[in-house]
C-alpha cells in the first residue's frame, strides 16, 4: 500500500510540473521581456512620451528610446508608497539630463491594481511617468510574481529589443548610483 501511495505522489508531481514551469520566472539579466502587452495611454502627452502613435495596445519594446526602466508596484505596497518620491526624482533626473532625456523612458505597472487604483496612486504621489494597471495579474505572473517594488532596466529600439540588462528588488538604490548605471548601459550600446 505504501508503494502504491508513493507512485501516486510521484505521478501527481510529474503531472503538475509542466504547469508550474509554464508560469513566468523572475526576470534576470539576459532574459527578454515577454507577456507584457498593455493598453496605450489615453493621455496624448503620455503616448508622445512613449513614442506610441495610436491608442491600441502595445508591448514595452514598441516604446521609442534606447533603455526602459520599469517599476513593478502596487498601490497597497507600503514600500512602493515610500519609494514614490525617490522614483519621481529618478524620472525628473532622467528628463533633466541631456544624455538620458529621450533615450531612457520609464513606466510603472500596478500589479493587482485597477485603472482607478493606478490613477489614485498617480495623483496622490504626483507620478509624472506613465503607469499601467495589471488588474488580473497577467503581467505579474509573466514576471514570476515578483514582490513589489521591483525594477527592470531593458533595451528598447535596437536589435536587442526587450533584453533585460538589470533587475532589482525592494527599495531603489541611491539616485546617483541608478543614474550612473543608466549612463553606463547607454555607453555600452
């Protein structure tokens, strides 16, 4: 009887394994961005910032520029709330830099957040870069269900479209360090 139970357990694990493997894995350096289709922003200024011409849905690799910084956040995450001013300063520093402006773009993806919740987060924390809802956790699952906040730097607008150059979990590193990282990636490309 014990042998039969053991065989049943082995069979169940083997049947479940392919389903588990199909879920996303946490992105790492060298991986490609996948499974991240979003609706284009309604705001024409946000569409222009991203270089998107229409209001259809898009993939982050459709964004114009050379590098993309993605923040995975949740409106309910206290760490994300605390980091919001730091992330705002990063966006402002990128936009103020002659070397980075237009070359580096930023977006945020609110995991488990509705459009209403993302808009509330944007207004409350005065976020200037585009934020997108991921109400059904589709993008979050494709990213291996990372904890928030989670940061990704990837390529856009090149032969290596969507290649992940760096990821970071938790609080963002000091602004100067992050800016140096972005400048370094641009110089290598």
